[in-house]
């Protein structure tokens, strides 16, 4: 890193206890799918570019005469290192400590209580939790991060380094360019990620759809195939935001990988809906139904909502204004051409466009679920097992759609003598006797209690 020179104020800090646990579990539970570290780090770099674009709307000087946003991968085979470098928003010293030394998620302690010694189960839980930056330690025995926030002086850059155990060091450095550079010191068993074609394969698999170029150094060769010492940075992904492309040009595999990029979930989505709407409101939505409930679905502080873009510029995460609470499990994004670029959460709250988009997205999800229930009862039943409890909040919360929601609810019935909630209201009504004008029901915590009461 030629533009850096170490300054004073190096200090050693201990990780938050939850970080230690997460690092240990990742290293020992995610060994079967190591390549996801690259997806996570490139995804973070893409987010950093999005955040810079947004801030630069009100302060173009943050671009520092370098508005071509990108991610670059470079390898040093002799040193055994892989570096992922971006020219996005970067971080201050305080942000480095907050983002790389702690897990700022409510309910973290509850998450760790769910973990066991079952590596398959733990891997799924960690995937739901979201590993982000810490995935670097799946393949690296040491990670070095050099970063400078956009707009800050070169002398305000920071270097963070850790072996992924109990502590990390942090120090001030000189860094001429803004953004973040992450250098992974790869373990001996993971040197496969020093191979250019292996990296290209992983990028094509996981990061083809992100909206900025992912570049690798292409060395020029002469007619005899020998390196000339010259070369250039070459784009190795499509670098077009997936939701802006035509549906007919997007494969199921691309939709599935974009979901993982968006949600940091390891599992495939159950269903998705991609729509471009022009008319009274002009917007694109891409909505996903996950196959597994997030670990903190019932946590009061659980953040939910869609990613919001305005004219393809990222505005905010977790825009809950576009989805009712009973559909808080839905992941995805909405890209509007009608909202102002300087929109805030407060403006969204009382905005007529927001209300129209919320109604449209809600109906889109309910229609998706209706089709699933009608066309694939087994798939819908797997959805119900994961999200049925929150769907039951719907009729009380969303009066205008209560009939649609009621049709999606499932219940256990004495007719089947089973605790499985597989019976719809339509199923029950179809079995009613001609003179029956009431539906009888019981509520209880356990099936045994219902049976006792019914008898």
C-alpha cells in the first residue's frame, strides 16, 4: 500500500464478547462454503459505494475528483494475500471501532443462545444473522483493513488488524485515496483464492449483478504468451443493477444470488416478484419471500423493510414505510422515480407516493402468496410453518386487505385430529352442514389443551 505511512496512536483493543463467539463459530461451522467470504466483502464494498453516491448528492466534493466507483481485487502470491479495495465512503476511526469491533444488533445474546454444537444448524443460524465483514476469517488467519472516510484528510486514515482471536490493533496512517482496502492473509489450506480464475468464477457466481464494476488486473502477454510487464484493470462482472434489467434476461440463479447479496441469507428464497410499473407512479420493485424466518423476527427492535432507491441511487436500508408489520419478513427493494433524492424517513411517513407504493407492494406480496397457496400447497405449508404466526397479525392490522389475508391463514382442525395448521377457512366452509351458520374455534398454547377443551 504505497500511499500509506504509519503514524502514532497505535492501540490494542479487545473484541466485544459476541464478536469472539461469532468468529469462533464461523471458522468452525462455515468451512463447507468458504467462498461466500468474497460475496460478503464485495457486497460490503458495493454498499460503501451506494452510501458515497447518496452523500455526494448534497456534497459533490466527497468524490475528490474520482467519481468512477469500483471494487478491485489483487493478489500477492508470494505474500499469500488477497486484497479487496474500494473507493466508496470509507470509515473514520470511531466507525472502524464500532463496525469492526462490535456487533451493533439488538437481541444478539438471544441469537447466541440458539446456537449448538450442530455445525449444519449453526451454519444456517449464522447465515440468518449475517456475517458480513467477519466472513474474512473463514479463509484468513490475519486481516488488515486500511480505510479513510471520504472528505477526510489523508492523515486521518486508520489501519485495523486482527488475527480473529481476542483482540485487534488500530492505528492512524496516511492514505491518499478514500475508501477501504481489506487484505486477507490466507491460511495455507485456502491458497486456492490466490488463483485468478478461481476468483473470477466466484465473482461471476455471486457478484455479477451488483451495480458497480468489480475489477482485476489483467497482465498483457506477447505473441509467445510471456508477460510483458504491462497490464490494465479489467471489469469481470456485468456491473448492472439486476432490477434494472429485463425479467426475460435474468435467470433464476441470478435472482437467487441477488437475494443472498441483498439479505446476507445463505438459504434460497422461496418465491420472488419483479415488476416494472409506469403510470400514476413510476417504480420498480423486487420482492422476495425467504424460505427461513430470521432469527430475530419477534424481537421488538427487529429492523425490517425494503432497500429504497430513488432513480437508481441508494437512499436507505430498512425502509419500513413500504411494507406493513405483518409482512416484515419480506426482503427486497423498491426503486422510485417519483420520490425526491433528498427524501428522509420523516418525509416518507406522510408522503402520498409512499402510501401508494406501500399499497402496491402489499398487494403484490399477498398475490404472490395466494398463487403459491393455490399452485403449490406443499411450498405454501413450508412458508406457513415459518411465518404463519406473523401472518395472523394481518387481519387486525390491515383492514383493507383482511379478506385476502383471511384466505391465506391456516389452522389446525379436529377434523384431521392433527396439530399441523393445514386447514384454510375455505376448506372449513366447504365442509359446513347446510344449517350451520357459525364457526366454532378454540385458542390454546398447546395442542393437548385444545383437545382437552374440545372433548
